[in-house]
C-alpha cells in the first residue's frame, strides 16, 4: 500500500474505534501556516538581515509548538496531522538549512550530513509504515529532541552563534539517534 | 535592517538558547529519574531512556555553546 493510501486507510478504516478527524482542521492549518515563514526567511537571508532571518525561523519553530497545543484544545489530533507535522518539519528546516549553507552561513559538509541523515530517517519511517500496513508515525523520544535542535541549528547560523561548534556536535548526536531508531523501525516488532 | 541592537540581540539569543537548554536538561533529568524503577526490557522504556539521555546531552551542548559565545569557555 502506498503511503497516501495508508493515510486514507488509517483515517477512514478505524472509524469504529476512534473519531474521524477531517484533515482540514485548526491544528493542520497552523502546521501549514509554517510554510508562510519561508518566503520572508529567504528574503532576509538574501539581503543579509541576520536578525530578521532569526526572527522568521523562530516564528516557524513557535508555530511547530503551537500546532500540538491547538490539536489538544480543538481535540483534532490525527495520524494524518502527525505525519503532516513531520513532513512540514522536514521541508521547513531542510530548506532553511540548505539556504544558510548556500549563503555560507553554515558549514556545508555538516549540513549535507544532517540532511542525509534526515532523509535516511524519513525513508526508514516509510519502511516502518509499510511493515505496519498502515500510516503509523514512529514515535521517537530522541528524534523529537533532535528535530527541535535542528530548528535551533538554523537559528545558530542566522545569528552567527558558535556555528561550527553547534553544527559539528549535532552530527554525531543525530547519527546516534538515527541508528537507534533504525534498529527499532527495521528489527523490533511493530506495536 | 535590525530589530534591536547587536548587544541586545546577542543576549536575546543567549537567553533563548541557554534558557531552553537549561530547562531541557532539568526536564529530562526528572524524566530519567522517574524511569529509575521501570522495566528495562520494555522497548518503550528503553526508547524513553535513550531519548532523555539525548535530551541531557543536547541540553549540555546548548549551555556550553552559550558560555563559548560569551568567551567563558
């Protein structure tokens, strides 16, 4: 089953077990609004406005925290929402990292390693969903922390805060987390 | 185009990073302590322990980065 098929199945099939949640809900709207921070972010980086670029990526990170809260308040948590949130994280932070590396604000090799590990982790999540036979977002306590750090990585680059220190220490942290999660997603039993 | 002075911005990002890293360190320390008596054979417990340890490491890295930024280390 393709992932999109699995998403539909997961949101439609367990109707008897749990409430059906429309993908057009306030939490997903907040998640989608994070993309709106990218054009001004690009503009700020292109013009060398470090403080504004930091501000826009900070807003993107705050919206990431806000969507979870909105989902709780409006009781609209769903498998689709979790996957959409993870995809949005990947696109926003991945794009922002590429951009700061392109403009020479971050070490390109460290960024390439981080993005490579991120893509590898995403591929593993697809494999995990296939093993489960449904859209199942793998919950990783370590990766939650690593993703938050990734958001900060962009901020370190835009603000010029100990860039090399933070980037090069992040690579082994992320590698260890991806290896740990790979073992769980590929070898351990699916719940 | 600046939102604030360079000195204010430096302190703003230091407090943001240091504040989050410090509270993260405390939060995951408490989480780890809560798991002391949990069954280590349970994959979920192992996953939580690993995640909290990563949180501790990230917290320490954040605090050290802030100190380096101000020339303390």
